[in-house]
C-alpha cells in the first residue's frame, strides 16, 4: 500500500511586497510537512496553478494557516488595517477546495484554512476579535483550554478538555452550512473546531502542527495523533 500524498496549500509574501520589483514568493512552515510525514503521509507543497491536476494526483488536501480572509466573501467591508489579505491565495485555495470536493477527497483545515472553509460553506468571521469581541488570541506563546464534544474527532483522541495554542485574531462568527461545531473556547462562544456532517472535511482553529515533534513545548499536548487520524482517514478514501 502506497503512502497517501497530501497537498499542503502555501502562504506567500503578499503583505511584505513593499519594494518596487518585488516578486511573489510562496512559503510554508516546515512543521506542516514534518507532521504529515511523521504520520505516514507524503507532503507536497502547492503552487498556485493546476488545481484540477493536483487534486487528481494527490489523495488529500491540507489548508494551512496564514493571512486573513477577504471580508467581501461574507458580505462585509474591510474592518481595519489589522486585516491582512491575500486574494491570489484565496482564489487558488477555493479552486483546490472545489477540485478535491468533486473527487470526494478528504480536506483538513488549520487556522486560516479552518476559517476559509467556514466562509466557503456560507459562514462568516469576526474580522478582528480583539476589537469586536475583546477576545485576545494572538498573544505569543498563549495556551488556553477548549471544550470538546466527546463524540468528535478531538474528543475521541484527547478527551473533553484540552489545551491548545492560539495565534489568530479572526474567528468564526456564523457557522457555515453543513458544519457541526465540535470544540469551543470563550465559554462556548467561539468555535475552535468543526466537522462536516456529510463530507470528508474537518478543521481546527489552532495550530496542531506546532504541537508535534520538535515544535512541541514540554507542557503541550502532543497532537501528532490528529495527523495520524487524518492520514488514516485519507487512506480509507483511497482507491488502489
């Protein structure tokens, strides 16, 4: 049995291109690839072309973290200067989502990917939670508790309450259609994880790849099991 090939969407230098003649560059934290590889998958970095062909040859899609989501996608104007956008990335990831969904191949969203999928399914976001809700989730080295549905992926792997990292200032406001919330923070007001009710799609707000292997602080939960779950999930969907 061959190893599952996992396409990981890439971030870019979009919001750093201030010099004249600057060229768009794609980038990705090595932690994503390390987590996928350690779990038994083969990580592949996505360029911003050929979504259909990539969906054909890859077995699963991991939508990674990064810049913010365009508010026009959920019917709002940009709130303030803290909202950093990357429209080219969003266009590419939407194409990837469509291509993988058509083939019923599993999708895992992390942080931005979690939020983007929520918007894709018709949901909305708090553009800046620090202003709109006074929730501070962008603090360096912040760990906080989340409450999990015991019957969810996270609940079955880690139990009802777990501690996670937090590096985001946007969050889910209105949940997308067909998504079932499975973990919460802020006394149940902020959704930290969801699973699609019918499709092989799920996501988390935090960064589990930074809580595996050499990236994990001593006091953190080890989230390598979540990547093992995802790779096993992908294997079950593969046609040999």
